[in-house]
C-alpha cells in the first residue's frame, strides 16, 4: 500500500515532466536524464515562463493599458531598471528551481506527510489542512523575512540585493523574484517545512509554490487593492521604503500581532514617497 502511495507521487511528477518538457524540448534532450534532473529542468522552464508571462502581462496592464490610472507616468520604472531586475532574477532562477525539485524528491521518497488525492482525507479536512499549511508558511516567511533585515550580515550579503528597489519608480512586477538566490530560497523554505508538520495535498503544494511567482509580481506593482487582510502591494511598497514594517507575505496578521504593521494612508501614499 505504501509503495502504491509513493508511486502515485512519482506518476504525478513524471506526468508534469512530460507535459512541460515533451511540448518544449526534443525527447533526446531530456528523456535520457535521471528523473530528478528532469524534474529540475521542468521546474526551471515552468518558473521562467511563469515569471516572464505574469510579469509582462502585468506590466502591459498597469504601465500601458491603464497608464496614469494606477501608477503616474513619473513612477513607471525605466526599461533599464526592469532589465536589471530580470537579470538578477534569471541568475537566481536555476537555484530557485532546486527547492521544488528537492521537495518533490522528499515527497516521492516518503519522507513527508504529503498525500496524493483529496479523497484520502475528504474535502472538509483537506481545507483545514490547507489552512494550517498556509498559517505555517505565513509564520515562517514573516520570521525569515524579518531576520533577513535584523541580522546585519544576512541583510548586507543577501537581502540588500532586493532592497535596491526601494521606491515606486524602481519597483515593478519583475522585481518580485529579483533576490540573491539564497535569500529567495530561504523565504520559500517554510513551504517545504510545512510538509513535515501537517498532511498536505501534493498538487496543492506544487501549485502554491508556483503561485509565489505570481504573488510576488503582484505585491511589487505598487497598486494597493485594499482587500483586508491581504498584504497587498500598498503594504509591501511601504516595506521597501521604511525597511522596518510589513514583513508578512499573504496577510497582515503577523505584522499586526507583532507590532510591525504600517497601513497605507490613502491612494496618494505611494505618490508621496
């Protein structure tokens, strides 16, 4: 039974590999590779495509289609600034891709509490477990992010790479993954730690890891959606200007509980920066 359980994970990851690699690369380029390298290559290609597609569409929407609606003309980042963000992100992307590859390897090996189908626990319990998974991620990412600021060597050698984008006209959706590789990995590690703490649906874990690329693009676009309790771009823009507030990831709850929350005053807040 245990072997069938683990085989289901392997079947899933092999299917994902075939979907991505089989449609984009000649078979001779990837089929001879060991399974773990196929998985890394699939994650690298998928993450890169997601980064460029989500970032490009979002930039077209806010800087051209809705020009001067969400962001004033003088707050639009230059092409040079955006290209630099892309350069930093692409240098880190091979390393970012190693984390989901490692998590999939550990899941396939039976080291985690992952399960393959929602019917294993039923929908109500799945939703409770998903909520617990997200709480662990929120807690973990908050503290990793905060310590990347509080521990001076970590800030100097890792997190400062990201904080050169410190005002509205240097932030863009492409800044979302512009980190030192180790910094980006550390902030995503809570997604993996959660697998050892709470039973987690495998496909939901993979989807949430890749959702990070979309989410980080969103919170670096300087548009504050004002959806409580979401840690939207208005909050995150404040983080990039004060460096001491709004460390949270998806929500404002951790910052609210620990006294590091700073609310955007109004729509003109970003312009006043």
